[in-house]
């Protein structure tokens, strides 16, 4: 599971809605707060890579050794 900051924040409006985030980003905020972060999330199903070792997981996700 990876999370990336999208370079912008989101804000709760007076009508209770939240400002939109760009692209594949979504607004994540704490209960009771009026400011949040725009984040993109991605889940990696590691069962697709049955032979991964701990060395393969060091560094950027799914970088292959050459």
C-alpha cells in the first residue's frame, strides 16, 4: 500500500462539502478538522510476485534488478 501527497490540500466548505482534489487524488482529513490533504493511494497485490525477497522490497516499489 503506498500513499503520495498530491501537492495540494482540501478544505471543508460552509455547506459541509469538501473542495475537490485533482486527478486520482482524494481528500483525507481527521474528524472535526476543516483542513485535509489530497492524497493518492495504491494497493500492490504482492501475491502477483510470489518470488520477492526482502532485498527486492528495498527502495522504490517493484524496482527490478538488472
